């Protein structure tokens, strides 16, 4: 097996880089992305080949992925994540029945969609002979990196701000990463890693600072298209932090279109952020090409607590060229929606996922989205990783008051 990668290029300047070598960011300090020989793919691979693939989860899209030897694929049993219609909560949201769907990424290894990006990044690290990976993280990226690296026999160092949710720090350590808490923000953890490069032979897999995580995240879009019968929804709501998912899906849709595997209109891409950290929303509202650093970022949705995104211009480009928009919701709205969806539909969303539903509800009310449009909301991780309210009710087994159960 060989890959169909033609070359790599800077997503900002278009300058080309050679595949098969280790790359971080471009000379301009911008993300490097992977380009494929799409002609060669369409000449030798069909949609039917993909549909018949026996490879686990996103590995079925291998012709559109950069790993050139099957031996280097690092897998923990990935699955195709289900698309679940919101039924019990659709009226509450104001959605038309059948038009509101959740793509539930919580079913992936380590309980979040970070498995896609880091599964790919670790596989490419293995292919390129990298022996030590390092990452600054607020949570789910650390555990996904730890799990895939341990599986591949690659040493991993994870630096977390000391306010990272405890469960994320512990699961990361339990999956084999050297895990450290830092009295600083994620950017400061990243600085330690870049400062350490001259002394420690580690490679940083920070968001968009290497070319391959985005290729993994792209598979969310490929998978969605295949699941919908090579069709796509009208609108996608995506909780946006570093933006690899929105950028990756948008890249994937262009590739599918070039291959002639889809003919539909592309979805409007909606970036959802928290009012406590909304640099992309601000930049979109002001019509800017780049986003400014967000001071004092604070939200319970730790996956989207990202004050500065290296790929800001790519996120904004995906939103604009898809005629989408960016929208923020408060933590109160998010917490309330998480509860509503749990109560009404039996889905325990992560706060980031609940934020997309809250944003959808608001967008229906404001008319930014119509109830006639088919919408897919991304639940990016399992709600089990986050703090939940206490249970207060106590029953004394010697003295049961049965009226308790009818209240
Ligand atoms: C990382 C993360 C996000 C943000 O993902 P990006 O694609 O980098 O914008 C959203 N939700 C959760 C749960 C995350 O862990």
C-alpha cells in the first residue's frame, strides 16, 4: 500500500513542502496541510470500495489519509459514530421532527473525537520514526494522545494547566503519558514544549502545529457523507476551539466534491463558542480575516476554551465560503440544555455538544436557521468526563416512605 499524498503545503501561502519528512508549521508560522492526487484516487478507488471496507471506523477512508503503510496504522477499535435523531427534545428546541440530528462522537476510543486527530497524528509519527511526542492540553487531546502513543510504543509527555478537569488528567496518566500539571494557561504549556525542543528530542502535536491531526478530524465529514448516502445536511453546528474539526470537515467536503463522490450543496458551517471565550465569533461579526487573542477565557466547556487558534483564518474562511455563521452561548444555556437533552432524549451530551444544541435553538428563534433545514449537531465527547450534579435523595431501608416515588 502507498498513500495518495501528492505534497504538503502551507495553508496560508501555498508554499509546497515535501511529504515523508517531519514538518511542524510553515516558514510563515502557519499550518501545513496535506494534498492528495485526487485524479489517481478517482481512477482507482470508488465509493463502493469504501462502502465495502472492513477496516475499523475512520480507517475505511485510508485512500484519503496520509499513512502509507498499513503496519503503521495505530488502532484502538474505532467505530462509525451513530447519527441520532432528537425526538423527545425537538419540540422544546423548536425543531421540526426529523430535522435535528446529533452525531455522537462520544463512542470513539477515549470517549471523544480527539481520537480521530490523534490516532492519525500518532500513526504518522510512527511512520516517520518519531520516538517522543509532547502536547499541551486542556483535556481530551491528552488522553487520546496518551492512549494511541502507548499503543504504538511511543513515549509521551502531556502538560496540562492545573485547572484542567481532574478526570482528563487522571485518564491521561492511566493511559501511559508522563503527565504534568502546570501553573499556567495552555499557551504557557505550549511554550515549555517549544522551549524544550533544543534539549529534549520531543515532537509537539499541538493543534495545527503538525499536518496530520486535521486529516483525522476530516473523517468526521467523510463519515457523515457516507452515512447519509453520499449526501450532506443543510447545516452543521460544531463546537469550535482550535478549529481542526471545522477546517478538517470543510477540507474533506472539497475532496469528496472533486472526486465526484458527492453532488449535493455543501452544508452551512456554524462555529459554536462560549460567551466566555468567543474569539472566532467576534472576528466573524467584525468581518476580520484573523481573530484576536481572547483575554480571560472562562467556560465550563473546556474543549472550546481556546483563546487563540492558529488556524483562525481557515475557520473563518470555512464559515464564510459555506455561508454559515459563528454564534456563542452562555454556560447557563449550555448547562440547561445538557439537562434537557438528558431528560428528554436520554443522551448525556458533553457541555461542548450541549452548546451546539443551545446555539441551534437560539438560531431557530432568530431565524438564522429555518426549521425546514436538516441540521447535524456534533457531540464531541462523552458527558461522563465532566462534573455532574449531586444526588440528594436518601432512602432509609428500615423506614421507606413510598410517597417519595410518586412525587
Ligand atoms: C477539542 C474539543 C473541541 C474543539 O475541537 P476543535 O476541532 O479543535 O475546534 C470540542 N469539544 C471537545 C469535547 C473537545 O475536546
